[in-house]
C-alpha cells in the first residue's frame, strides 16, 4: 500500500488480521441463523397445529352428522332398555340350547306371534289415514300349533316404529282450561290415554298423551288445531330389528325351558332332580325377562307418545329466560377448551399419516431424480 | 488480482475472501481519512474515525447489495454515520473495532503532521479569517480571549470592562456566527457532513 501515513498501513494489517480470524471461526454467524431457524420452526409448528385444529373440527362435525342420520333410521337397543328400568338386560344365551332329536311344541309360541302381528300396523297405512279397524289386542284362538311351522312364527313383515313427538301450542287468552280439556279428549277419542299431566298456574301446562300408532298423525293434527303451533317435532324409531331379535331369543328361551322340564321328568335320583330344577328356574327367569322386554317394546310401538306443552298467549314459554350462571360459563369454557384440544388431536391423527405419505413420496421422487 | 473489479464486486467477493476487502480498503483509506480530517480538524479523531468506519464496513459487508450504487457511496454512508456520532458525543465510537478484536492504534507524531497536511489549511485559514472579520469588534475580542487564549470568563469580563454575563453572550454569539459563516462558505467542508 503506498501511503506516507504509517497509521493507514498499520490499520490495514489489523483489519486483514481480524478478517482472517473471522473467516477461520465461522461460529459467530451461527447464533443469528439459529435464532432465525428457531423462529421458523416455531412458526411451522404453530401453523401445523392450527391446520390440525381446523381439520379435526371439520372431521368431528361430519361424524356427528352421520350419527344423527343413523339414529333416525335404525333402532337403538341400548336406548330402549335404558328408558325402562323394569326391563332387565337379558343374559347371554348358550348356543347349544337346542337339543337335537327332541321335537318340541311351538304351538304356544305361534299363538302369541299371531297376536303380535295383528296388533301392529305399518307406518304407511297409518299415514294414508285409512283406519283399518282397531282390532288390536288379542286375536281369537288360532288353529292348533302343530299346523304352524316355526318360520311362520316370525311375522313376514313387521314395521315396528316407536313414534314420539313434542308439540308446543299457544292458545288465546282465557282458553287454557278449555284447551286442556280438549287435549285430554283427543287422547280418549283415538283410543289412547293421558299418561301424565301437569299445570303451572292456571295458564300453562304439559300433557303426555299415548295414542295408538296408527292414529298418531290424526291425534297430532287435532292437537295442532287447538291454537298456534310454536314448535313441533316428531321422531320415528324403527325397532323392527330389535323386535325380531327379542322374539327369536324368546323362542330359544322357551324351547330351553321345555327341554329342561322334560329332562327333569326323566331324572333319576334326587340330585339330578335338584340339578335340573336349578336349570329350569334359570330358564324360566330368562323367558320372563324377554317377555317383559317384548311387552315394553310393544307398548311403545303400538302406542305413540306426544308431549304437549300448552300455554296462553302472553305467558312466557317455559325455558324462555334462564339466567346463565358463572358456573355454567366456566363449564362451557372448559368444554370449549377440551373441544379445541380434541379437534387438534383428531386433526393431527389425519395429518400425520398424510405427512408421512407425502414425505415418503417426496423422498422417492428425489431418489428417482438423482439416479436419472 | 482484483485490479479490474469494481468496488461493488470487491465487497461481494470480500464476503468469502478477506483479501478482496484489503483491496477495497487500499482504494479508499486515504480518501476517508481526508474526509474526516477536513471535517473534524483533528488528526487523531480523523484517524480513529477512519479505523472505526472500515471496521464497521467489514462487519456489515454482507449487507451490501451490488445494485449499481458504488461501493464507495456505501462506504461514505457509514463514514457519515460515524461523523454524526462524533459530533453528537464528542468522541469516536469503538464498537465495531471491539467486536472484531482490533487493538487501539496510536497516531505517531509524524502521522499527526501528515494527516494535518490532508486538511487544506490555507483554504480553512482563509475561510476562518474572513469569517472573523465579519464579527463585531467586541465579539472578536471576546472570542480571542476566551477561545484562543483560554481565559476564564471572569478574566475576560475584567479585561473587556463588562460583566461576566455580557462576556458570555459575546462569545456565544460570535461562535454561532462563525459557525454559520463557515458552513456557508463555498468549498469549505468543516462541520459539513455532506
């Protein structure tokens, strides 16, 4: 360097020395990059969780929709039994109930099946409004059981639907009492009855009506005519499957009962008799349980249920004002928090396999490129 | 090796190659020193400012973008920044040099004179003399006593037969006027950052 100023020459040496020192120890650059990298990773993680949350939210909502559709069309066994505390859960039947070689008299069973068939009406025929005569309840004594085969014991087509509905009607001022009486009459007119009734003051109340399934729509229509309909919803639960299942089980249980009692007749010795007696008691208990369940089912499906809320114009609806409490707010917030967490976890469940597949695909793609 | 490269190219190369930066330095070191010398009128300050400027240039060379603006323009931008810091604080920053681990360099007596030569004293002297001549008699006297001879305000007041307050006023007014005139002087660079 050509300069008269020694300072500048020295400065050059010092600068270059520092420069070379720096080029040999590049770690000083890392902290910057590490910070940038950390920020990048953090942002990526946040974005992934957000996307997972959205995916999970969409996924859980879709599955809820599916559940609702399913509940409408098929029967739900657990639901039935849960509602009626008197119906006990049937014990598991041993598969080898049928003893080969023994013929059994299924006549009694057939008789009962026939009665069941007659008391049921299909949904479509009730909708047409045609009254096919109310020959519900028992049919006359059927021909002797030996002519009926076991396959006919199960009715050819059963449409067993439990109909439930709720109705909210507003009547003009002063008409509550008369409307209430009219509602009671509706139940009686159609051969049904009032299962429960309650009033709040003299201007609003509730009725639970049971009407025969084939008269359900007609009764509903009459109740709607009482005043202005505020809310209405009906639900039909198809329990055909449950019915068939119960009937089949009942048949097996009764056959077992018969077999055991026959064996007991031929028993030798006290000990055998005692053994068979225990078995017989079990079998009989089983039969009773199943019959009970069938009764409940029949009652529910043969009679529809309408819950009517009646109130005069001007009276506040039952659940109009309910001040939210802090407790419920906390519950809701916790619910919300858990829901979001739930959605994120579900979403991750979706994302992780997709990411793994994408990563594998990308890696393969790169491999192919490199080899080419 | 780098003779044909532009300043911008040198700076870009210097990211990996310190020698490129050395070339860049050689091209501009004396200009930068002159720049500082004429504006500070202080050879030591000018030397330190030069050192700090190049240290900072080296540390931030990766931030230079060769978009056609001359590398020297970028360098003098850093120089201006250092100069304004000097004017504000009255001292030269040492952060960049410390970061690089550079030692503090002394200005030898010979270097001191040589740096002074970079200051065009003739021109500066003429400008100052001219400015001084525009001052009033009282201001010039007060300034000479206080600034040139370094007397206390008490003495100045006594010698000029006025109060201390008056003496202070005369000096400050004189300095202000002087500063304005020097700044306005064409071709003179004292106090200018441009």
